[in-house]
C-alpha cells in the first residue's frame, strides 16, 4: 500500500529542532520512504480566471 504524506508531516520531519514527542512519527515516515511507499503528488493550481 502506498501512502500520501500530508504537508504537516513533512514540515515536522524537516525541522531542525524536532520535538521529542514526534520522533516516532518521523521514524514511521523514514521507514515508508526506505521501502518506497511514499507517493508525492504534483502541484495543484487553482485557475482564478474561469
């Protein structure tokens, strides 16, 4: 099963000073990446002129 990772999780994972209470979440993300299960979506654009 592949997983789409929310922006808030990427933000937690990429912080310089990661809070200790989210280390387990980051470890889960790391394992998903290692096993090739993370899916990245393309950019979503809203057309304001239609």
